C-alpha cells in the first residue's frame, strides 16, 4: 500500500509540480527533473541522438512528451509543454545533435 501511494504521489507531482531543465553541456543533452519525489538527471550524448519525436500514449490526457531516440533506447521528457514548445525544443535538440554527428 505504501509503495503504491508513494508512486501515485510522485506521478501527481511529476505532472503538477515538477520542473524540468534541458541543456547542452560538454557534448551531452542534459535533462534534469526537480520538485518531485524521484528527481532525476539524465545525460545523453548528442552524437548518439537519432531522432526526437512527440510521444503520446493515446490516453487523451496530458500525456504527450518528447521522446529522444538514441543508441537503441529512448528517453521521454517535456511533461507539460505546449505542442508548439515541444516542436521547437525537438528541432533545437536535433540542430545541436547535428553539430556533433
């Protein structure tokens, strides 16, 4: 019960309180997530990025995110961006990745 409650609280905070910062540092795409129970810092080599796409699980809720595909895996972020902001960020990431390919 406790584990389920903690996961639920983290999911709620992720969609309502979390702050995400996306930056390029030392040829890496860095995504940091703060103000949630399980904060995270993810570093992805810009040279490994194959594509950036909008990911929507089809639930109709606020679930659309960006998905960066790299090195046979992917990572989702951009939790509460508008469609226009999501597209602009995806284009910028691909521009940065293009510099290191």
